[in-house]
C-alpha cells in the first residue's frame, strides 16, 4: 500500500521545464515578424477608430437627452412661478373685494340720513 502512494507521488511530480533559449531571428524572419505585427496593429487601429466614433456618438446622444430634460425642467419652473404669481394676484383681488364688500354692507343697511334745512 505504501509503495502505491510513493508511485503516485512520483507520477504527479512534473519536472520543471527550462525556458528555451531565445531564438535568434535572421533579418528576413525579423522583417516578416515585424510585417505581421504591423498588419495586426493596423487592424486594431481601425477597430479602435470605430470604437471611438461609437463612444463619441453615445456621449452626444446622452448630452442631447440631458439638454432636453434640463429644458423641460426650466420650462416647468417658469410656468410654476407664473401660475403661482397668478394665484397670488387672484387671492389679493379676492381680499380687496372682500374688504370693499365689508365696508359697503354696513353703510347699505343704515337708513340714509336726512339733511337739515
């Protein structure tokens, strides 16, 4: 039994692989690798340009939505102030009418006085 455990442990151990030495590229291989890298980066640049254009458009849409909401809020505040001013004017007019009605009623109920001759 103990022999089986030893064998299993030995199988599980993986020898550490040494890093292969860096291969020296010939000038032709280096030029080919560089050409492939440039082609890859050119494709990435095209993708990134499209992504930038997309992000700018999304930001513009959000900015226009914000402007619209701000305009609606500004108009709502303007009309609320206007309506409040109208209500105050109407209340003041009613108060003036009540005061004037209050003054006339007692005089109307008194009999008119006769002047002396």
